[in-house]
C-alpha cells in the first residue's frame, strides 16, 4: 500500500473510532472509501439473525432510499456468496458470474466490477462491505487488503453497537413490529410483563426514552432546574472546601463549571426537549450527547478536552435528577426488570411481588444475578447481546428462561402459546408439591439431605415450603449488597437470628462475607484487572479483621437461643488462611464469653471452590468439621472460564469430566478423614448433575428453593447403585456432551423428561 493510502486509512480508522454512533461510522466509511478507491459505489450490508437476511445499512453511490429496504436472503447473490465463503470475492464483471442477482432499487444494472469482503468478529460474519465499479475492473491485491482492514474496523464498531443495543434499534423498527432477542438462560421459567428499565446511577447512555404528558412538563422542568441548583451548590461547597488544597487555577475550574451550568444553550436545549414531550433525564441525555459531540469534533485540542467536562457535568445533573425521579413506587403491575447490567441492589428497586423476570445484556448463567433470580424463582435471560435498553421501557415482553429468548411486542398467537406453557409449568409444579413431605431418598432407601441456598429474607417462606432440611448456604453478602453502608453488629445479628429462628431446629450454614469478584459493595469499591483472581472472599476478610470480627460476633451472638448454627469460610486457597480465620473466630468467641454470653463454639466448615484446596484436603480436614463444594467457582477456576463472561459461556460446564473427577476426589478425601461433604453450587440443583453427585456419595445437596422438589423427584426414581453405575460410565467419558446425554437419557428412561434441563440456544 502506498503511504498515501496508508495515511487515509489511518484517518478513516480514527474517524470511525470517533464517530458518535454506528450510523455515523458507517456513513463516514462508505463516503471515504468511495473517494480513496475511486469506485462508483460503496455499500455495507448487515446480517439480521432474526430475519435471516442481509440488509443494506449504508451506501454512497447506490440509491439512498434503498437503505433498510434492500434485503437479500443469506444465500442470495454475490454478497450471499461472500457470506457463505467468509472471504473476499473479487470479480472483474459481476454480470458474468452465475451467482449475480439483479436488484432494481440499487440500479445495479450499471455495475460490473465487484469486490466484497466479509465483516468478521469472533468467527462470525456480521456483514459485508462491497465496492462496485460501473466499468469492468479487477481490483488489486492492495485494494483487497485495504478493504479487509476497514472491514475489521467496522466489525469493532458493530460489536460495540451491539452491546449498546444500538444495532437492534437500527435493524428493527422498535415502535412497530415484534421481534425477538437471544441470550443465555440464566434461570428457567416463563414470564410475561412490561419492560421496566433500571440503570446504574449516573449512566447517561443507559437512560431510556420516556414520553411525558403535557401536564407533566412543568414538573419535569422544575426537577431539572432543582437538579441544576443542587449541582451549583455542590460546586460552591467544593471550591470552598478545596480552597486551601488546590491551586488558584484549579479552583477556577469550578467557576468554569458553574458558568457552563448556567449557559443558556445547555438549559434551553434541555427545557425545549422536555416541552416536546421527553422526560427530564432523556432530555438531558440527548442534550449532553449533542454537546459532547460538538466539542469532540472541534479541531482545537482545548475544546476537545471540554467534552470531558460537559460529560462530567451531565452526570452530576443526572445524579440529582435520579435521586428525585426514582421509580420504585411507580411499579404497579407485573414487570420485567431490564438493564445493561443488573446488580443485586437493583432487586431492591422493584417490589418483589411485581417482579416477574429479569433480563440483562451482561452476565452468564453462573453470574450471581442468575443465581439470585433463580433463588427468587424468577426466569432470567442474561447475555442478551443487542438489548436496546434505552428504547424498550414499557414494551410488552415474553421472557423464556428455558431457551434464553426474549420476545418484544409479541403477537397474540405467541402470547397464547406462552400462556399455555405457563399453565403447563403450574401443573408440573403442583405435581411436584406432592413430594414436599416425602423423604429425599433413593429407591433403596439411602437418604440424601436436601438443603436450600438463600440470602434474602424474602426467600425464607419458599425455602420452608420446599420441604428443605436446612440451609446449606446462606450468602451473608446479599443483605450487605442492598444497603448503603456496612451494617453494624447488632443489625447483622438481628437478621441472622431471624433466619436461625425460622429454620430451627434445622441447621443453617452461614457463609462469611464473600464479596469481590462480581459482588462489589457500592460503598466498598474494589478496582481490579482480574476481580475473580483477586481480592475476594476470605482474602478481604483477613485483610480487614475489623469487618470479619464484627460479622463473626454477630453470627455467634445470633445463635443464643437456637443452637442450629454452622459457619463456613469461602474462597479458601491456603491452609494459613484457615488458621488465621480460626484464630479470629476464637477471639470473637472468647470476647463474647467474657461479655457474659455463654455460647458454644460453632460447627466450622470450608468451601472447596479453588483447585488448590482440592489437593490439600488432608491438611484442611484436620482444621474443620465439614466441607461444602462450591462448584460454581470450582468450575470457573478448573476450566479457566470466567463465570461471568458470556463470550466463553459455552465452555462453562460443571459436568465437564475434569470437574466431575475433581469433585469425586474431594468427596473421597472428605470421607477418608470422616468429614461430611455437600455441594452447594448450581449443579446441585440440576437433577441430572445431582444424580452424578449422589453417585459420588455426597452427604447433602444445597440449592435454590425452586429446585429442591425437582431434585427430590429425581433421587426417588433411582437406586444408589443406579447412580453409581451412571457415574462410573460418566467418569470414563471424554467429553461433556456425552456425559450430559447419559444423564438426560437416564431421566428419560424413568419417565422424568420434565426434569431435563432445556438447552439454551
Ligand atoms: C460456588 O462458588 O459454587 C458458590 C456456591 O458460591 P457463589 O456462587 O456464591 O460464589
Ligand atoms: Mg463461590
């Protein structure tokens, strides 16, 4: 490539990266390519997976009215061929090619020279970039390289737009037809309801559009001007507080901010948008985005810098608006919570009686959001790539948690189908409910205790109703996650006491605070490159003995009447951690006894969820009374697959041969040293993998309340020897699909197909 072409390439790439959105990026690309390559037409086609079509998305040289209208089937024409072959196709005269397909709207009759390259990301063809020449033209190798380089750039822009939901809005007319979105099944079940978008505080891009009635305009304007005054006051306070700390020039920045705040262009533009029917937050988002873009486009570096200030200003105003516009009370009917990323604290925003399901663009089946949704008996679909968060508020949705699908604005026929499925689910659940008082034992009478995983007070009643024999995992971090600050000792003790009392005399296993990873406390931020390999669980607690001691004291104190308490430490990777933790527990115990409370030393257990613990069972068994296998983390660490990363979600599987072998090793070692062992990861709640665990000889299984009866049903259909024989066969297998099939078939053969986990697409 000549230096000239190289430098234009660099410029285009820069412009594509700076573009305010995908539409702009596409328009820049087609225009610039046309100039540089001196071709007669440049066009970009996107692949729409729902409609299974290639759609013209941008062009320079073809009829502009054809954008969005020209649609090819995936195997149609020369661009269909580029898609199929996933490599460039360079033809001197397209008319002579057998795959040539004439389309009137594009006036293609006049084009002969054709070069099409696929836009590829993660092995998938997202679209096609095509240049055309009126005359016959054989494009050079350099032309091909040039176009391939730009297609790679576009791939980045498209996949970013996908994440932001922009692609869905471009491809689909959201206000019109119905469409569906694919994700990963987070928890099973079906729900129908209205989309209720929740967003992280102060995230402009996630603010949804919302139309307001004329009567609401004044109120919205008032809220906006109040927010402005609050920010102004904030700046004044800040500049006073910082007077002795910052230089005069830096302090002057606050004045610049205050000036911007009072600038008519900003406030008037927001107010005009409110008057046109947009709510204050949406009007602010649009205005700030517009201003930021204006400044970013400026040549002068100083002004480009100001774009950052405007964004910051926008966020501050938004924060105040959100304080006054929280919608907690406005939810009055069944809703489906929608967000880019759902955090545990979002569950506190919607009254649980109205919450029907959860969908998010981030996350995977083993993320804590999915686990929590499952615990609450809510269907969830996560990892929905192209979720149009900002445009979906209030739309009717069907959430199919079995298949990982979401249907937006479903047709009457589809609704009817899903209502039928919901009825069938109800019947299945009522059949299961007959098992509540039946024992959890195999056909030959071997008892396997079934416990629940919980963490929310709302969960107590379903847990008790499930007939569970105790709590195998109480995730103490959950109450911490839905608050604004660390709860004190007495407040914690009150919650723990309530749990112990509700389940008494059944045992309750409290796991000490397991924050870090994907569970960050809003008031205890942790910034790390690799949070799952970082400061997590027991590591944080040992570095913060004051937090650990407070929690241990609260847990021990709560046991004052019931004596059904068990204590468990998460994320242990080293024996020294256990010794240190035990020393602190002894200290807390001693302190409480010195204070006059005569409390027993708790039954103590460890979670086996880090591979290093699998190989230290002998040393660990000397130190504690029981083990519980955290298969969610053990799977992620053994397979090197981030449990939260949807990109690698297909590789995450707790029935992987390596995971099964590791768990068997732990169960055998625990029994060798006479310690009971349970499994409290999600695999314990899946009937098929639960059978494998029974075959291994685990003493108990702990799972979401909603899974207890399904697992009980499975256990009651097999003898212990059956499960051992299945396990033996599974352990000899080399890949996960065969193992899954083996157990699914076994369930099918005993007439329990309803217990087979449906595969998400
Ligand atoms: C696990 O890792 O299996 C587990 C039960 O803990 P959590 O899912 O809360 O990390
Ligand atoms: Mg874990």
